[in-house]
C-alpha cells in the first residue's frame, strides 16, 4: 500500500498528480475522509474541498468519518483513507481510543492508499512532538503520550519552510530522531 504524506492534501499539483497515478486501480473503492481533528468536521472547507476533489477524479463512494463519535468505524471496505489535519494532539487522542491503527495495517494488507494531510501525516511517525516543538500546535487536550503510531521510523514536519530549519535541527539533536520535511507543494510517497 502506498502512503502519501502531504501538508495540504491533494490541493497541490504534485501530490494530486502522484495520487492520480497510483490510484487508478481503486476507482470503484470507497474513500473515507477522517475529519476528527478539523475545525467544523465535515463542514470544514478543506473537508468539502477533498470531497469535491475525489468526486472530480471519478470516486463516487466518499464518506466522512469522525473518530471522536465513531471510534470503531469499520474501514474494511475503504480503499483510500484520507486523514485530515487539524490539532495533532486531538487527532492522536481519538486515534488512541479507536481502531484506526489496526485499520491502517489492514489497508496496507489490502493494497489501499493512505493519504495524510498535515496532522494526518505527523501521526504515522515515531513521535508527534514535531507538532508542538516545531509547528506550535497546542496540546489543549492534555495528551500525555507523544509517540506516533510508529508506522514510519522517523518524525514528520508538514508545512516546511526554511524558517523552521533551526527548530528541526534542535529537535533532531534533542530527540535523536530523523525528521522528514514536507513543504506545502511536496509529498513523500512510501
């Protein structure tokens, strides 16, 4: 299964083109857009944009999922899992209470595609502390565990620009972890 890590989802040409290239075999599968951390949930303008983008690419089975209210949602028929951004700590809190990690592993086995958007990218790494120490995301949910899902052996910084370089270098030294950087126009495909 490909994992497509992004900062702004499919709103940038490079990630969208790569997604189109790797998803042709999944057109008849459903798309699950996880809105858990997004302000306004499925009414969020970026959630609505993702819905429009998938629809315009020929996907017809598109659903919104909020793990806050549906922690054990059945993703077994999902071909594309699109995890939106928002507050990383809120997202991780609800992921820890859900079956999402198992669902991601199942998706991998079924040759589906995971798309992470900002916080949805960060959570796959070894730690989510990049959200607060580099990107200044607030831990207002008072999460006390900062490990990521550990699906990837590095930490992730979306929305990268050169002004973050000093913070990233300090983070790598302090936490002894490699950080992968993604600007708003880029993606990482795994």
